[in-house]
């Protein structure tokens, strides 16, 4: 990898546009790059499946969430995404069973209902912002299905808060030497970060306070479980609800938005989605049992997350020195396993830049950790099954009812901060396939 002035130049490029810098480093230096950070530590950009297998699975005990998660930790604290050790284990034991495969079917009617209601309101001939609408649908779904709370009205403000938060998290990367408390104080001085914190805390208080006021009733849901006496201290309850609301909607919204963009660019793939959905559903709403009966729709979503993985980089700090498939990683160094780079590695994927959903149909003989949209090892996405079912149901509902076309000649630049998402609004023209 680069050193000296050259390395400093790469770091500067990284702060401006991390994903672009990762891509350029990969093209310039190959699939194992070392970028020095200071005298002892470096950033390792590793993009072979055996790297992912080593860091995320085989030797996961030697790795903790990287310093790059520290700015995010200011907001999400001891929630699942940013905690470690005993706290993480306690939270994971609480949340994981609720999102386990055998419980997912119970969420399907709520997911389909939210999506159906949203799509029914899209009139023929109107141009709408697909990104904002997908965020609204997915926030409404987690709110309703996991927390029994109506959050659809919050999605625009939350979207702005999330954009602010992600920008602050990237800027905060330059200030992680301040430590957690110092970072927290620093963020109070950044107007965007302060606004984001206020907005998110407001949303959270509404969710929790409403439930406290309503008291228990009906089947206990995830919120009842998290709020049960003696389970979590107040601060940890706040952190976990916020984590699930954020991690549980923005990623799925990004995956769906990229999918709609790709389908608009590849009409043959879209025709096939529409034909499959029409054949399997007839006119009815999709349910849990349909997810396995829509293989092409699923393949389209997988291919979309290959090209545009919403979690585009997964980063860990090494506790002790380690040899990662030949890369000598010194203690305290950061290892970046980037799904974005893995998913476009030409050694693993023929025609890596092409949109070819058929690679996800039938037998697939690629290495096990070549495809990592949900990460791997014990920190694998706790909502992977939930997200998959949700994305299939929402895409099926959209495809059954409308066709969305990106205005000709509109470019969709991406923004890669914490998540990889379209940088701005995504204007798409609605043509109704059936009346609401
Ligand atoms: C963790 C991706 C949807 C909740 C992760 C990780 C990835 C990921 C890659 C691992 C991060 C790491 O190892 O550093 C995605 C994608 C989604 C999605 C691409 C949608 C397409 C969801 C949903 C939920 C959720 C729907 C909740 C309902 C979480 C949580 C963690 C996590 C709580 C932290 C888990 C832990 O460390 O124990 N996600 N996710 N995600 N995800 Fe997701």
C-alpha cells in the first residue's frame, strides 16, 4: 500500500468520499491494501472471502467494532449495533428471539398492509421521490410491527435527522481521538448533530411514553419485552429502541430504492418481476407464504444488494496482532471488510458491474463469504430475515400495482456514509398497472 505523503493524500480522499477512495485503492493496489494511520496502526482494506471469513467468523474473538463506529456510538450508545461484551450479549439475547425466522410470518400481514396503503395513494402520471416514499414505508413498518407505534408522519424529519447524523458521523471520524465523552461534547457544538439528536430523542420518547401511558395489553411485542421491569436500565432501553428504529428502516429503504432504480433501467428484469407477481398473487396482497414462491423477485433484490450493499463497509479493530491470510495486522489496527468491494471483485463475479439477477437462481458455486449484505459471524444482522421478508413483500406490492420509471437522463449519484444510499431525491414517474 501507499506510505508517507502518498498515504496522507489517500486519507484526505477518504474523508471526502470513503467509498470512492476504497474503490480507487482496490484498483490501484489490489485486494489487500495497508494504509498507515500512525506509527503503530494502519487501516487494512481486505476484500477476499477468506479475509471476511477470518475476521468476522474464525477469529472474531480478536476483533471489536472499529473506532469508525465511535461517532455513531455517541447517538446509539449501548444498542446492539454499537455495544460490545456483556452488554451486547444481554441485548442480543433479548432481541434475537423476537426476530427469529419462526416468528417472521406473524409480521407479514402488518408489512403488507403498510405497503398496500402507501402504494394505493400513488396516482397515475405523478412523479414522486421513491427514496422518501421507501423510507416512509419502512419506518412505518418497524414502528407498527415491532413497536406498535405510528411513525409514518415522522419519516421526513427522521430522514433529515439521519442524513445529519451520518454526515456528523463521518466528520467525527477525524475527532475520535477525543474519546466518547469528548466526542459527545463536540457534537453538541455541531448544529446538524444537535438537531438530529433532538429529533431522534423526541421520536423515541413518543414511542416509549405512549406505551407507558397505554400500559400492557394484548400480545406483548418487542417493546413490551424491552420495557419489562429489570430487563434494561432506562438509558439502554432508549439506545436499543433507537438502534432498532434506525438500523431497521434506513437500510431496507435504501435496498428497495436501489432496486426500483435498477428495475427501471432493466425493463426485461422488471417485466419478469411483474409476470411472477401477477402469476403468484393473482389480485390479492402478498403474505409470508409467498416469499418462497417469488424466486425471481428475491433474486432481483439480492442482485441489487450485491451492486449497492446498504451496509457497504464492515470495520473491526484488532485486539492482538494477527495474520489475516498473509496481511500482518498489528494490534489496534483497523480492518475494513467491504461488501461493496467484495461484491464487485472480478475474481468472484463474472461481469461484476452488470445487473444479472439470474446469478442468484439455482445452484451457486461461489465461496461462502463472497456475498455479505448482512455481514457475518456473531454480529451478523439481527434483522436479516425480517428485512428479506419485508423487501420481498414491499417490492411485490409495488410491482403488482404500479410501474416506476426514472425520468430519462436522470443520474442517481450515490452517497456512502454509514449507509450507501442515493445522494438526493429519486424522482420516478408512476404508471398504474391496476387501479387502487
Ligand atoms: C447489523 C445490514 C436490516 C438491525 C447489521 C450488519 C449489517 C447489516 C451488514 C452488521 C454490521 C457489522 O457487523 O458491523 C443490513 C441490511 C439491511 C438490514 C443490508 C436491509 C436490507 C435490518 C433490520 C433490522 C436491523 C430490518 C431490525 C429490525 C440490525 C442490528 C444490527 C445489525 C440491531 C446489530 C447486530 C449486532 O451487532 O448484534 N445489519 N441490515 N437490520 N442490523 Fe441490519
